[in-house]
C-alpha cells in the first residue's frame, strides 16, 4: 500500500500544528469563506487552509486590480483544469486559486434560480433544503454580498439593445431575476458589484472576522488529503512551500469546489474502492458517488465582430459611466423545459484587437437543466497532478435539442433591428439551422458557463450515489463534512455562486446546531 493513512507520525521538523483549532475549512473560496466566517462569529476557532494567496482585507488595498474590477473576467490565479467538449474540442475549466475562490474572478451575476429545483432536492431525501427553508439564507447572503440590480441609466448601449431586441422577439421585461418564483423574462442582472468592485465572499464574510483570534488563514497550502483514524477525520495533510504541513481539528469541512473536493476525498481513500486500489490508495470508505454526477451548464454561443456604431457608442458611454461587459439576461423556455424556463441568454462584449472596431460581441445560450452526467477521476495520487475531468457534455440528446432551441431564439434576437446595428460579420455561427447540421455545430462548438457541480452529491443513501448526507456529513466517515458546489444533487437553474454561498450558510448553521443541540 503506497498510503498509510492512519500513520500520523511524520517528520516533526517540517510539521506545524495549529493545535488550537476546532474546525479546519479546506478552501477559503465561495462557500468556504462563508462557513469559516459563520463559525468564527459563533466563537469557534477555525483554520482556513487555502491553496492560493490571501491578499488581506479589501481595505488594505493589496488585491490585484483585475480581481477587484468587476467590468471583465480575470484570467490569472487559475488552477489549470482542462478537458474536452462533445465534439472533442479542447476546453479550459477555469477555477480560481485564491482566497474568495471563484467568487473572486467570476461574472458577478447573482440569480437564485427557480424554487422548484430546491424543492426537488428536499423531495429527494434532503429535508431542510426546500426553497422555503432556504429563503432566509438567500436574503442573508444577498445582503452580505451587497447584491443589487443595475439601474436603467447604468445599462450600456449594447446591453440596452439586447433587452429591446429580446422584448421585440416576444420575451417580456421583468424585474424578478432575483426571485425564486420568477418566470420567463429579461432584465438587468442582480450583481454583487459595489462601486465597481467584485464583492467576493472574502470581502463579504472574512473581512468582518479577520481580527478575531479564532480565525487562522493558512495560505499557499494545498491540501493533499484528509487524515483518517478509525473512520474519523482527525486533520489534514497539506503541502506548503514544498514542505508537508499537518493540521489537526475535531472537524474538517471540505470546501475545495466541484473539482478540488472530490480530488481530496479520493486521495484520502474515500471513493469507488476499485478505482482507489488501482491508484494504490488505501480504502477508508467505499463511496461510488465521489467524482460521479459531474455536470455543468453547457452553452452555445454566437459571436460577431462589433460594428463602428458599437465602438462609438461604447466610447461615448465610457466617458461618463462605468462600462461593464455583461449586464443583462433573458430566461427562456425550450420545449424540453420541466419548469418555467431552462435557458439563460446573457450577451456580452469583449475587447478584440483583431476586429476593426476593437470589439467582439457574444450571444450565448446556456442550458440550465442538463441531463448529461460525467465523472472526475484521479490520474495519480500525487496532489500536484490535476484530475481527469470528463464532463460528458451533451451525451444526452435532449441537451442538444434544448441548446438548439436556444440558438434558434438567439438567431431571432440578433436579427431584430434594435440589436442588428451593433453586430458585424459573424465570427462563430452555424452553417445550417436544420436539426442535423445545427446539432453537429452545437456539439463541436459548445462551451460552458463555468458552473461545475455535483461530484459529492447530497442524499440519504450512499448505495444510490450519495456522498454526503443532508447535513453535508460524508457517509461512513465521522468528523468530515463538505460544503461547496460538489454537494448539489443537481444544479439549480441559477447562476450558482449565490446558491453556493447559501450552502455555506446552511452547513455552518447545521454545524453550530449540532454543537449546541
Ligand atoms: C470565469 C467564471 C465566471 C463565473 N461567473 C459566474 C457568475 O457570473 N455568477 C455565478 O453565480 N457564478 C459564476 N461562476 C461560477 C461560480 O463562481 C462558482 O460556481 C462558485 O463560485 C464555486 O464555489 P465553490 O465554493 O464551490 O468553489 P470555489 O469558489 O472555487 O472555492 C474553492 C476554493 O478551494 C481552494 N482549493 C481547491 N483545492 C484545494 C486544495 N487541495 N487545498 C486547499 N485549497 C483548495 C481553491 O483555491 C478555492 O479558493 C463563474 C465561474 C468562473 C470560473
């Protein structure tokens, strides 16, 4: 056996022990920051072990500009995951390696989705996760994250034209994008943008507790595995500055995200036993669901060169106003929808030096209820080697059919006079729109919306693929919980950052209830 998990005797010269933490939170990202802050506020001693850097509080002013500036998506601090799309195309699966996690580099859209998806989680054996149970937590997270909708005068010309074109194509304007009871409609996105700043969960949750004695943030420390003795988690082993680092606590909470958390569980001997043995990893809990149920929101996007008119109007707007690339969104329903809507269309502009206008316009349709499921597998027990991420995008024909509807709808919108004047020559466009040609184009051209989830599914029965119970506790291992995107049984038809902050709120609450109950 290459791994001896119960052997905690490692070289004491290179080991630091926190010794005084009640809880270790692995990953100070979107959910991890929420969990850590809530536990510290309640008086617990928490060590956050984060693989990336921590730039301190917002007020200290040390954060790199691109992570703070909410106008565009940052490109640094990436973990480097990659894989293939349905047509074999190479796809990057960006994930942020920094305190705040993906909330520190995402698009800031904060839509909670549709209540029926949460009610379905509850009905599948996860009591306490219905929309009505979660409403107060959504309200708390929204407040902390400073979520607000763009005012009409803040909407830049391309985004305004999209809304006008969507209305002309038959989708009503709505102000319900921040509600769990919303229907089909289009409007300005609710965003966690405060004075142009991407208000990530590190600012929203960790900053208020940074001065508490109970909080320790261990940075640039990548967790290799959870240390397990007698079916109980007793701590974690990480690598910091090339040296092993061992931390102990009563409870370990994994918040390393939809790729990071299953990687850690698998390296810890928690996962499908046969796969673990192939890697020479000692099995602590045979859980077939670890790494399975991987899904994401796939997207098909039309792309165009921007016109001179677009350049001029954006320049004029930027002289007096803050100019974000993305601001609006339409919720639409394909014939495959099992709820009020199943597609998001959320156009953006981005600088492109290859275009005479200097701009590229993108009109994507993202599928919110994918049926396809993939799997994450370890390539090696070495924590420096990223897992194989097989999303199996569009393996289910219904996913292609729903995206095809989204593309048809986007084609109708781009032809409306309100938008057409901003769009120049097509740069990514289907050559045919009958079913077969469009399906082939979608398979070989699709992307995704960076919403991976589900790899440690929540549910009552491990024999049916559940990895954690409805309290986030890993089945068969005491003292170990998961709180992040990986616990989602199925993605809500939302932008998931807000629901994932809510997962952090709920699991922190359950940890505290258990201690006081
Ligand atoms: C480019 C981009 C744009 C997006 N736009 C939006 C949007 O507009 N709206 C929206 O709602 N969602 C958006 N998302 C998705 C959303 O941000 C994520 O789904 C969500 O933030 C994930 O939260 P999480 O807590 O599961 O993981 P993360 O926020 O990724 O947190 C995981 C943390 O764990 C750390 N970690 C991982 N492995 C280890 C390890 N071994 N040891 C120690 N630490 C580790 C990571 O460094 C990270 O800090 C976007 C994502 C991307 C990448």
